[in-house]
C-alpha cells in the first residue's frame, strides 16, 4: 500500500507540473518558438503523470500472473516513450541541429513495444528508451535554457538540471526494484526521489515570470534615461552596441518619454502600474527610479528585461548620483555609462 500511495502522489505531482506549464504557456500573448522547450517539459511530465496512474493499477494486480500485468506494463511504457518522444521533438525543433535523430529513435522503440509480449524485454525497452532520452536531453537543455540566460535565471536552471537527475535516478530505482518484497525499500526511495526532483523543477521554472525570457539579448533595441525635467541624459543602441550621440534627437525623445512619464504619474494616482506599452512590433518597458526614468525599447516582450532595467537604473543612479543632482545641460558626462550598459546587459565591449 505504501508503494501504491507514493506512486499516486508522484503521478499527481507530475500532472500538476504539466498543467502548470500548459497554463503558463496559454498566458503568452504571442506564440513563438520559445514556448517549445516549455512544451517539451509539459509533455514529459504529463506522460509521467498518466503513466504512473497506470502503473498504480499494475501494482494493484501485482499478485496476478495474467494478461493484465503485461498489458498495463505495455501501456505504461508506451505512455512514457510517447512523452519522451514529444519532449525530444520540441527540443530538437528548437535547436535544429540534431535532425530529429533522437525523436526517430524513440518512435522506433514505440513501434517495437506494440509487438513485444515479454515483461522483461518491455522493461528493457523502457531503460534503453527513456533514460538515454533524458540523458541526451541534458546538453540540449543546457543550450536552450542555460546558455541564453544569466543571473538568477541561470542559477535556477542549474537547479532544474539537478532536479532532472534526481527524477531520473528515482525512476531508475523503481524499475530495478524487481522483487516484490526485497525491492520495496528501493522502490519507495526511488518514488520519493522522483517527487523531490519534481518539486525542484517547479522551484527552478518559477523563476520565469513569463515563458518569454529566453534569448533576451536578441530582443534589446535601445535604452533611454530621462531625468525629472524630461531631458534625455543618456541613450544607447543595443543593435549598434554604441551610444546614441544625436543631441537634438535625444532631447526630442526625452520630451516624448516625459509625456509617457506624466501618463504614468496619472495612473499612479489611481494605484495602477504601467510598465509596458505594446505598439505594433515594438515593446516599451518603463521603470521609475529615484532620480531618473528608464525606457527600454524591445523587439519583443521579456519580463526578465524588466529586472535588468531596474538593476541598471539603480546602478546608474549610484554611479551618476552627483551629476544627476547638479545637471545643468551637459549630457556628455553620461557617455561613460556605456560600460555600465555593457556590464548589466552582458554585452561585448
């Protein structure tokens, strides 16, 4: 009963995680290829959840030697193989480097599973299918989730790899605990490891305020720093990796963003918060500091860049605190902020 109960707990946790991913994906206003890695995680957790509800029936009929054990085990293995194939398909589609070899490998195993009528061989197919799928998915995971991210997002993604390894180890313990009696402890340890690994995964991916934070550098366009008088103190182009040095244009932009600032102030009176303006193919992120107002122009939405903008504003105000307070019209003294931009937004010099 302990094995049955722990399996139900893991199956429920896995299904909840998959629903968590699907709901987060549904809240994305613009569908891009960035959602496919998250669909990959949703697919594998959904398959794990459904498969382990099925395997609970397998445990219930453990004392029988009839057809139902073999058929339930077949459905269990097929469900996880299909989930693994879906995960690899979405990840390979995102990377476009592996020519879907791994997905084809799992599809081949799925086809074989329909004709195998031996309990031990079916278990072996699971071992040579799901475990390599997860192992080979780890370097792809690094390319998709870790390499394009930074700061706390990257740290959380490293935690997710740990969570994945714990889940994989736990599921392996469950498979290799063949004995109904001597393997119960190993089976329970494996199940609880899978539950703990799932909790770590939720913790890791909760760092994403939206699932549009991957490849955030590609979304950067320009940044403007406006003082309380509506004058643009500093402007930078991420596409050119250089300061915007046109004084008249900067003053004009300062006036435009000053109007946005007034709109923001009016909305603040009603306790509403305006941080994003969505206009055609442009997104305008805004953040108010103590002395300056930051405007970040993007090609696409990313909540992680709101964090970057807030961090940059704080650093800018600390570094140029005296110059902002005593500003008399000379914006050239803020040109050295380019180094600060490159540091915060992780650009090459």
